[in-house]
C-alpha cells in the first residue's frame, strides 16, 4: 500500500515531532540514553562493585531507562530468542491467526494487533504476540508458538535468566533507597508472584512513517521492563521536554523503570514517557518483558522510608489492577470502584 488507513494517522498536533528515525539515531550531541556496564555489579572488588551500582542507580534517577551491557545473558541465547520470534512473525498470516487472542472474551494472551484501549482511539502500526513467560507454573504452553521448534526452549531459558537479572537490579535499586537488598523484590511479589509477561512487537515497514506511531507515548505500568530488539532504531524517550532517540547498542538489553517502582520509591526513580516510531525501509522487532506485581494482592504506595515531611507521598494507595484502570480511563478512584475491569 502507498497510503496508510486513516485509523492509523496520528492527531495533527503530534505529527511535527515524528521525524526520520534513521537520521535521528545518527545525530550526535544532545542528551543520550545512558549505557550501564554491569560487569562489576557483583565484583569482589568493593570499589568496582559500588561504582557499577552507583551508575545503575543514577541512570534510574535521572532517566529511568538505560542500555545494560555485560548483563550476563549469553549472546547465543538472546540470538535464539530473536530468531524464534522473527520465525513466528515470518509465517503466513493463516498460521499466526491460529494463535489469535480474543480480547472481547478477556483473553489477551496470543497473537493480535491491539493490546489496550488507548486514549486517542487511533490504531498503532504493529502486530504483537503476548504471553506470560515466568514463573513456569503460571505459564500456558498450549498457546506458545510451536513453530519455530526452538521457540519454547529458547524463550523459557531466557525468561529464567532474565528473572535472575531482575533480582540483581531490584537489589541495587533497594540499596539506593537505603533499604535492605531484598526489599523491593518482596514489595513487588517476590519469586512466587512477580509475573514476567513477554510482548514481541512486530512493526512492519510503513509507507507514511511521518503520520503513524508503532506505539503511542506511554509509561510502563510494570516494576521493570527489559527490551531486546533487532538493531533497527525506533524507541524514543521524552527527556527534558524533547523526544530523544535511543541509539542501537550491540548486545545490550534496554531496561525501563516502570510505574510500580516509581510509586514504591515515591518518585525517586523515574518511569519515563516513551514511544515507538516506524519507518519505510526496515521491519523493526522488539522483545519486551514486563515484570509485573500481582493484580490484587499488593497495595502499591510509597514505602514509608521514602516519605518525609519535606517529601510527602506523591501517589495514592492502589492495587496494580486499580493503577492500570486509572491509567486507561483516567478515572478517579471512586468512579473506578464499580466499573468492570478492562483488559490490560
């Protein structure tokens, strides 16, 4: 097609900020998303360890997003995960449709092209595959792609290793708030209850990229989000009043601080506004894993240690489900109390 359907065209006021993503990625100067080298994060050398941890904390405070390198997950494994995901999306539409989700029935896991009610009513230029990948007892392998044959093994192993990285990062962020290392992990549900949900985003080439978005501007509701991608630029962060394009850093995993950790830290760590831009030359694929607390079991609110007279609580107490509802429908708590729960 040469023109995109009108449902995908962004509102006029948004369009001037959408530029050529390849040109923007090459641009030097201006603020850049920080790169944090995790090599020394558990080093025997105290000085090296503290320097590494301080870099991670600083990036979480200043930006709330960073490229993680030397993260400990083998390149061979991330390569398998990417090959498996690209293999799934490379199949004919009839094959992918066998995994279609049914949003009307409240079933968001599977293949689709819209995940949430968005505020603007516009559609986003993407397809996706969404499913829970950890803990294993909460996954439903019957809806995981059978083709490529390595999909299940590669994705399960990646989820397991990512879960260990989550523990490490949460420990450092806990320390940064003056808390004991295991505190944030406990507050988001621990090994039993923290869910890792994977969303593979597939952004086809777009004939009018200046009019569309792959994913509209949002913050993540998760505790943390980890993202792999196929080295095609597209992620933009809203930093100091401007859209900043994330460079493609080889063998890195992008990590976002999500709303959940922002709330627990009383805003000391940032959940940054970001979006996905599309292009006419290359397909972009990204693998986002959202680390989410249980929907109803935990009340999210600033931890007592992060609150003082000078810094009162910035967020009201809500369950994770209430927080999602509040963001989707911009409701007051009272209005939301007896409204049916939307899909995430």
